[in-house]
C-alpha cells in the first residue's frame, strides 16, 4: 500500500515531467520551420520516377495487376472515435507528405511524377454495417482501382458497427508507400488526430524529407553505379529461375493468390534465434535457409535464387521519409552435395551479406543488364520465389481507445511462391506459403509448406544432419517433360493439356510441312479463354519443346464427308501473310531495333515491360483492336501476337455479320451496363471501358449490334421502350451508365429511368445528362449544381427529373453512389455526332457555312452580355469523365466541358475547314438558336477532361467534317 509521501513524490515527478515536456515542445517549435511553408517551397515540376516507382507504374500500365499493389491498412477501434477529426488529420498528413498527392504521367513513353497542391479536405465516408459484413466491405474498398494520373494515393473509409465500435481502413497504393512508411504514417496520423480532437496545438512534428528529392538523388546517382552493376550482374549472369513443379494440365486462369499455413510450436522462434546466434546468423537468415531447403526439395535443383526485400532507407536524413524505398535482393545459393542445415546456413548467410552489400543498387537495372538471360525458357522472371519473416503488424493507435489489427487480403500474388515465418502472434507462430495458383500446383504448395515447417523444427533439433536426413513430408514428383519427339495430332502433349481444360471441348496439334507446330482448340461456348491465354497456360505447364507456336480457336474441327478429321480444312496459322503481321513486325522492329522472324522471342530480342507497354499502345491505336502490355508479354513472339490480334479482329467481324455478341472471356464481376451504346456518346464510353479491360453489357437494337462488337462487350437487344428488358439488363449488371435518350419523348425517358432505378440494386449509377437542365441562368458563369432557371425546355426538365430519381435512390437498398454528368454539345469522329453537327443545335450555323452564305452573329454586348457562343466536350473526354464516376462517384451533379467557343470563332473554323468563305456579319439581333452565353464550370471532373493529343477543337471538327465526305 502506498503512503502519502509516496503519492506526493509521484505527483511531483509527474509535474516535473510535464514541465520538461512543455519546454521541449517550446524549443522544438522555435527550432522547427513552419511545415506548410517548407512544403509549399518544395521544388516544383516534373521529377523522374525512382526505379521502384517505375516498376509499380509499369505493372499498372501492363494491365492485369488488379489490387496486387494496393496496401490496405485497417484497425478495429473500440472507444470514442471522431470521423471528422480523422478527416482533418488525414488532410494534414497528405499536406505533410507530398508523395501522397503526387500524380504520374508519361511523355514520349517515359514516366514522370509531379506534386499536386495540398487538398483542403480528404473525404472519410462512414458506413453503418454489422461486424459480419465488414470483411466483404473492406475487401471491396481495398480492391477499388486507383487513378495514379489524378494523384490519388490514399483513400479512407470507416465502418461503424456501434456508437463506440469502428473499423478504420486506409488504402494506399504501393507506388507511394512501403512497410517502413506505414509505421511513420500511423504515428503521425495518431498525433494529428489527437490535435484535431482536443483542439490544442499538439506536438510539433518535424518537417519530413520528401520523396521527390530522394527520387532525384537516385536518378542522378545511377551513372556512378555502372562498375558495381557490372560486378553484380556478373554474379547472376548464369542464374536461372527455380523450376517449380509443372501442373498436370492447365486450368482456368485464377487471378487470386492462395495461402497455406502450418502452426508451429510457441517455443520454436526462441530456438531458431539461439541457433542463429551460435552460427553468427540472424533469425531471418535461419528462416531463409529453411526456405532454400524446402525449395531444393520442391524443385530438385541445386543452384537456387530466392528474392528478399531490401530497403534504401539509411541514415538520419531519411528518417520519417514516406515513399517506396524497397528493393528486391536476389540471394543465390548452392545447395549441392547434400549439406547439413548448419552448412547450408553458412552459405545462405554469406550470400545474404553479399546481396545486402548491393542493396542500394536497383534490381531492375540488373535485370535490364542481364536481358533475356534473366528469364527462364518459359519467360518466367529470375526472382519468382521470395522469403520473409513477418512481425507484429502496424495498427493505428488513437487516444482513449483499444485497437486491434484487421487483416484485409488483396487478391493477386506478386510472386509465384513466397515462404513466410509469421511471428505476429507471439503465442502462435506460423509457417506459411503464398502462391500463384497459375504457376504452382496446389498439392505441391501444400507439400512445400509442410516441408518448410518441418525443416524449421528439425533445424533446432538436429542442425548437423544432412538435408536428405532431415524429416519432411516430401513433395509430389515433377511430371516428366515431353521432348520434341512427341507425336502430333490428338496425342500431342499440348492437345492432351488443352482438352484437360474445363472450357475446351476438343483440341488438335499439327506440324505443317513448313513452319512450327501449331495448335487448334474448340471451346465449349463463346465465353472462354482466348487463344493467347491458352498458349500462356501451355507455356506454364509443358516443357518448352512441347509448346506450340500459337493456339487458334475454331468453332469446330473440320471433318470430311465421311466424318473423319480433315486437317486440310484447318485454317493456316497467322503468319507473314496476315494483314496484321506487318504492323506487328514493324512495331517489334521500331521499338527493339531488330527485324524479328515470326517466332523470335520478345525477351530474347531485348524486350522488357516498358517496351511491351509501348508496343501495345502502338498496335492498339494503329489497328483499333484491344491490346495490353500483358498481352504482349504473354504472346512473346510476332506469330503469337499476330494470332491474338487476328482472333480479336475475327470476333469483331463475326459479330458484325451475325449480330451475336462477340466472344469474350468468362463472365467476370464488375460488368457495366451501357445504354445508348450505338449512339455517339455511348460508342466512346464502350470504347473507353473496353480499353480499361472492364466487361461491358451494351444495350442496343439487334440491327445495330455490329456497331459495337469488340472483345469483352456483350450485346443485349432492347431499347428504352422495352421496360422488361431494361429491368433484366440492370439486374444483371454490377454498374450502370445510362447514356440513352429519345431527345423528343420525355415521357419515354422518365419511364425508362424509373424502371432502371427500381431494378438497380448494387454498384454505381452514372447518368449522362445535359447542361440544358440549367435552363437560362441569370449569371453568365454557371457553377456545378446551380439551381435551374426558367425557361427550362421539356428536354432539360426531363433531365432534371431523371437525375433526381437516381440521386434519391443512391446509397439505399445496397445501391452504390450516383453521378449525373451534364454535357454540352458533344463532338467526336462518329456518324451520330456528325449528324448532330449538321442538323442539331448549331445546324443552322453549319449549313450556312457549308453553303458559303452570309452568317449573322450577335454582336458582343448585345442584350448586356459580353459573349455569345457554345460550350463543347470531346466525346473521348466525356467518356473518360463518365467512366471515372464508376470508381469515384460525385454523389451529385458534375459538368463535363472541354472548352467554350464563341460563335465568331466557330464560324471561322467551319468556313475554313469546309473551304467556303461566307461573310460573317455582326448584328444587334440574337437568333433563338444562337442565344447562348453561358460558361460552365467543370472542376469536379477536371482531370479526366484534360485534353489529350488530338482533342483540341480544330482537330475534332476537322475529323468530323472529313468523315462527312
């Protein structure tokens, strides 16, 4: 029991500590410069990406990364919690660290980053939900895509389970943070939150270093790294990726990572540390040794490479730095001669120390130097297996609350196989493997995690035993690799593997008299993998000599009149004669500097990820066919890439002639319904969605289906008068873009919208509206969501009523957010938009210019208005703005405007482009169809509306007029 004297002493000690703390804060405040002033003075302009950022940027541009590089950071918070204070703290955090408000773009194919101004606020939406629903909501939020071009690197969401029970989720993009950053961000956010809650000045945070300065230093340092790069590349010159067990047959592509775990004895970490101390090695080195031993058993290989995470953080100058400072360190170890665990540990320890001596050397520079030799014969990267030790996870510790870490798994696997020793729970350590199901058989993954766990335990008990003597469960034998003498036809290994695919009905392999072996496959139905995907699966499951040069999809294998297989009736594989082969060869030659043969390998020619992105963009633009950088990396040869493009072109042609939906991949979540898909605006929206890889369900009349045929787009017959069909289409979709309109029948538009909103039950809803909804405002400058002013046309009134239906329903009954995007005149190279230019709102002006007649325009100042003209938007920019609202609903009204043009300037443009010289006269009379004087603000969607090359007014008008000829 304490005495009064003791209590007095403790109280005096606390007062002394508080006074010392106050003095320290005062001194720090005098010494530290003002944070805002310092950050505002940061060097502006474009900055090169760090090498680690460059990898992230390329993964995004290649396509297919999904949420693999999202970093969810979730904490269960029990106790008093203030979401508004969190929003204030988060805005201050983003202001402190410029990397959290940095946008990314490229110029001439080279990426750069640029810091944006600090936002005044950062949204923190709060959702009321039961605890049981939290995992699904957290996963959905963490998986939402980021827009790196807009500077979006962090977003927040709070789930409220009760008055004092919340889950706080912050989701970052990996391009802006790493594991070391999370600790800094959590500490600073907690301090800023405390300040926001109690309203005090709070502790003064030191001005942090900024990532852009780090990226500049790294970029400037690279030329001086050449000697070290030569040496490190030499050490890895003949290394090859580990040969993971081949699957018995290719299966359906699975984008999600899989994890298997084995619990370990609670005392095992202590024993592993003791073993490391005896052998002058760290716990990490001991765990890595067990991973090498398990991989040796799994593959049967002696020369092995496992990647480990390194960091560029060193010294006090980088303390508090937020950004991506990680580096991959390849550790190469010789496991030959059946060493003991101790002997293997010595080899691993020395190899790890050597790798850490090069931790400042960006690994992707080494890969570029090694070129094709850094990949296996099947194209796999050198580092496809990694290992790590996982500690206690970071949590957000807010004052007056109890907190608990919440795991939010992301979908994709970054590597084919990763070993981990998880020490996050001190009472229950765990051995785990995370793996890519497309690269490693599930049975082999289960076996290797059991081996890894057994080896960890055996290392403590019997470290001097040879690896072959240590206990373990063993791994499945590797399937035998079939050599080049394998038979052709239905008995070829590739034919067997294709027929084993659940979506393939039949397959055949043929070796032509001239040229390489090719495969043909028949799918069970139109929804299935592409030939390129099947080829990629064969590369992962067969020996290289058994992989055909291409896989061509057929509706059926040809037969003779007697019912026998007719190989003479098989179409010739894509080759030099294909109409797209020339573009592919030209692209390879231009970007790689060498003219390839049809079967030359992209990697062997010096290709890498950036070249794949550039080649995909070149072919996609030139041929008008969907293509991603990931497609290029999977196809690899000009022949296979040409076959892929031929397949996609054939799908479009088939859809045009039959009116049936184009062949698409298996149905995926996230399907977007687009109404008005054959109209000018709808066509550009469908094109934008397809380019983003989103599955599309397009509503169109049957006779118009061919106008929108493309891969990933399914057509459903119907129009706005078919209310039952509309209802079914909305129910099938995960998001809706309503771009259809009758223009002249408001009652039809209203009935259609009412039906769609009633059927809408999930995901976002975007309505393409019109600036006519503003009516005739008194002010010449119209802000977004300004109240309508009479007179409002029936068309504009219908738009207002339709907007209200969607916005009222948003957020109810499981529905997502709603956005009403008001557009002015839309210009673009599409026949419907050309018709509107000729005969629509400014048709009188266009026709007078076409005929060379005098054009009468209102004189500026007439009626007290200084300007008369029109707002306009490029159809492609409008499509980007509309699709952006799927991921970032505006929850209200936003304008989509590319620019404003006076009637005088527009008349000048039209007469020049039409080759006429009609006289322009200014009058004090304002014709009814030219009585337009408003400028519309469009700040909410400014980023996607930013003009791309070729989207200026003169260029788009020229494209429209040229198309009329």
